C-alpha cells in the first residue's frame, strides 16, 4: 500500500523541471517576470501541476535561449574590452 501512495505522490518530471533543476543558475521567477506571467504559474508549469500549451512552453524555452544569447554577447564584449590596448600592461 505504501508503494501505491509513493507512486501517486510522485509527479512526472517535466521538461521545464529538468531544465531548471539541471541549471540552478536560472531563476524561474526572473524568467516569468521577463515573460509577463506570474511566478506562481511558472512554478506550476515546472512542477507539473499545470501543463503549458506547446506555444507557451516554446516561449519559455525561447526566453531562456534569449537570456543565454544576451549573456554570451555581453561576455564576448567584455572579453574584447579586456584585450584592448588600454587593459594590456
């Protein structure tokens, strides 16, 4: 009987859950704010309580990708600045 309860209590790991658990540097609340959705709804998507539409899930993933692109661009700009003559001693 305990095994049945354990199976019922265990939620399916969603794609979004796997993204956020494998990248703890991602802040789900910040992603939700950027998208204009509530943190509570984002949390429900991640935990599997609610299932986002395919379009909404794609928007979440694309928002995360956009953040990654912005970070990469800023990192590359910073690296270029560090290699400029004014930083080289």
